[in-house]
């Protein structure tokens, strides 16, 4: 288990970076050891999750600032900086809106059956798997959704 000093330092670095490997190295631990400690200690796991949420919140604030307020980009003429332009990020703005409003999120339709298309809402992930291998399908599903017991394989518009 981590002593209070190491735990505090790890959580501070994690709240800044959202990177377990980097945070573990900051306290001279291996990432694997820290992951074991997270699994073994629910209280520590909750603190890790909270630190990761803080890091994500900081990223969202920065994305909002860049999308809404813009960033200053230098303008050069004949090798000399002559001023700045304010540049905004439309793509960051789009992602922020998609994250907050259901109606702007990506929707994908699978049309195995034209009368009963399957609508999937959520994150789109690219997963390499063999559609003829049940174990490959299970691993791919678990990688995306995390819950193999919820898996329903659909082939040609019918449930397998």
C-alpha cells in the first residue's frame, strides 16, 4: 500500500495528467504495481477516479477556452512578427456540444434488416475481430462495452 505522502503525490500528478504510468513514475512505482493497488483498495480506486475526473475537467475547460475565447497566433511578414490573429477551434466547439447535447451526437444505423434497423448511440470504436469466431467477437465486445454478458451477436439481421 502507498503511504500518505506517496498517495498524495500520485493523486496530484494524476489530477494534472490523467496518466497512471506518468503518475506512478513520479513516485518511483511501476504502473503495474499501482494498478494492482487500485484493484485491491476500493478507497484508493475511488480517489484515482476522482483525480482522473479532475484532469478531464481541466481538459474540458481548456477546450472550451480555445473554442470560445480563441488563442493568439503570431503573424509574420518578411521574417518579422507583425502582430497576432485570434484563432478559434470549430472542431473543439463541435466536440463540446456533442458531449452535452444528445441531438448532436453521432448516430450509426446498422441495416441488417431494412424494416428493423438497429440504432446504436454512443462512442464509435474501431475494433479488429473475426466475425466467424465467437471468442474474437466476445473479446471485441468486451473491449468496447466492458460487459461480455450483455453480448448479443447479430448476423444478417437476426439474433444469433
